[in-house]
């Protein structure tokens, strides 16, 4: 499971209006639709948050998909009435397994990981990729791939 938080959407809504925000949401949906595989499910669960369910997906595949989604969103210019804008995205991941055996606990773990990444991004420490460090019980945290090694 991936949890995405779109960076900059609130600012677009607040400064350019909700019509511009709606255009940004459509662009995010298009980006997700273009990267997801058959059987994957994406849903907007809040103002600027999306969840992506990735059945039958291992760690490497989830990490690769998260990186592809990030690149797509961050390199795409969104046409809002006031000109072109770019958005960022923070992504957290969790695996539904023995430790996180239901959606609610996995979502809470993905949320924790996403906000950890967001804090790093705010500090300017991120690259364009996310690494999910797994423990035997599930994904422990996310961090950026500067010198990523497997946990």
C-alpha cells in the first residue's frame, strides 16, 4: 500500500482558487492512472491524500512504482489559470502482512512513513526517490535513496 500526500495543493487552492485545485487533482489522477497496473486501486481519501492498494506486490515493485509516481507528478507541469505549476508528493508505504494485517493498521504505518519523508523533504534532504526499509514485520520507515542499502 502507498499513501501519497500532494505537496502544494493547498497553496494552489488558497491562492488560485478551487477550480485551479480541481485541475491539479485531475492531473494527479491522470498521473496515477498512467502508472498503475491492472488490479491496482487508487483512491483520494482526503483533500490532498491518496491511497494506492497494490495487491501481489513485493517491496521492490512497490518502491519502483512509488519512484515512478513521484517522477511523473514532480516533472509534470499543471496548467492552472494563473500559469503552469508543479507539485511535489510525499509517499509512505506499508505492507499488509502478519504485523499489519488489516487496512487500518497498514494505513497508519504508511501515514507515519509518509510524514517522516515529508519532514525530510522540507529539510531539503530528499532526492527524487523513496526507499522503504523493511523489517521482518513490515515496513519500518521510509527514507530517501542517497546511499540506499537494504535493511
